[in-house]
């Protein structure tokens, strides 16, 4: 028996699957037994990033040049620069999408561009190994070519799908905690705090409910401290989250900064609107539930109900006959 036949044996595949399940279970239990303070680590990283940004700004102003950027080293950066991936893969759009997903800095952009280069090759190599090594010998050539083309397309789209899924999950976490964050922000502002201290305090309090939102507020606090225009910090917050509620907040903050309007009342109205929108979304999901349950009830519940009701009568009739 060849090595390939041994690898595709059901017993061997079952053993591999059981080993993976056991390993995943042990890793999950180990992570539960030794929890890590993720919020504290992220807050510390944001604080260090704030100090680095301040230092770069001061260095740039003293040198009379543009702000300095962190120079990334390594073969991945060399490959990205030599192939000019940032040019034909639209680097500006990549930065915006990575920021929404929570990945920032040139390292994240370089890794994403490199993954877009490598992922199609990996998917294509796996497809070639399957079609010409593990696939049945009677598979037609057209089907093999189709598998290769589909794998190549999936390899191109895989990094984008991964970033999109992370962005959607992150936005859902922020959207769930946004009304409470607005209430806390309103309390801080009405108590006499400045907007920088209010954002910092809310980022510390909301971290247990939504870590991404706390991270964004902390980063906004850092930007408010070193950017020359507060409007830029508010616009960056809206661009990083891409949430309608955050856009309403930033609009209110910009108007209050420009025209001197009452910020507390604007935040109170915005928080109420976001809560109403969340209630409307919940009502929509509740109203859409009965039509979705119709088909499962007909397919699964109705046959069982008919069997329970008519079963005794059928058995009695069969016994009498």
C-alpha cells in the first residue's frame, strides 16, 4: 500500500480528527484557566503608540520635514516593495479596510499585501496536489481545470473575506455597546470634564463590555492630544468604525466645536436615536421569525405531530383487520 493510500484511510483521518479535537479542547481549557488581561495590554500599547506619535511629531517639527514613519524590516517588506504591491493592490483602500478591522500600522498593510500575493499560490498548489494526486483517475480534464480556476479565485479573495468577517464582528461588538458608551460620555461631559478626559474615562469603563470600542476611544484620546485640529480626530474615529451612530456622534462633536452648540443635548438625542434604532432592528428580527420558522415546522414538526395523532388509530385499525 502506498503512502497516499495510507493517508486517505478512514481510520487514519478519524485519528487525526480526534487528535485535533482533543488538542483544541486542551487549549481552550488552558486559556480559561489562565486568563490574560487583554484590555490592559491594549491600553498599554495605545499609550505607547501615543508617546511614539508625539515624539515623531516633535521630531518632524524640529527637522522641518514630514512626520517620520516606522521603518519596517524583513523579507516580506522587501518583496512587497520590489513587486510594488501597494500600487496595483490599491494601498489606500487597504489601509481603510484594515483600520476598520482593527489592524493598524505599516506592518499590517505589508502583511495583508503579502498574503494577497501568497494565498492564491497556496490555494492553487493545494488544488493541483488534489486534482493530480488524490482525485479519482476517471475525473475529466475539464473538471480539474475548473477546480484549479476556482481555487485560484478563492485564494485571491480569501484575505479580503477574512478582513471583512473580522470587520463585521468588530462592528457588531461596538454597535452593541455604543448606547452605553454614549451615556457614559454624556455623564462625563455634563460633570465638567473636557472631551479628552471624557473619552479616556469612557474607554476605561466600556472595555469590559466592548474592547474594540474602548480601543477606538483611547486612540481618539491620543489623536486629540497631538493632532492640531480636533475635527481630524473625530473624522478618523468615524472612518475607523464605519458605524452610523459614531458618525452621528462625530458630527455633533464637530458642530459643537465649530459653532459652540450644547454638546450634552446633542449626545442625549443621539443616544436615544441609537437605542431606538437598536429596538427597531430587534423588532424586525422578531417579525421575521415566524416566516422563517414555517418551513422547519412543516418539515420537522408536522410529520411528527401527524404520526402522534394518527399513529394509535392506524395501529388499532391494523390490529382489528
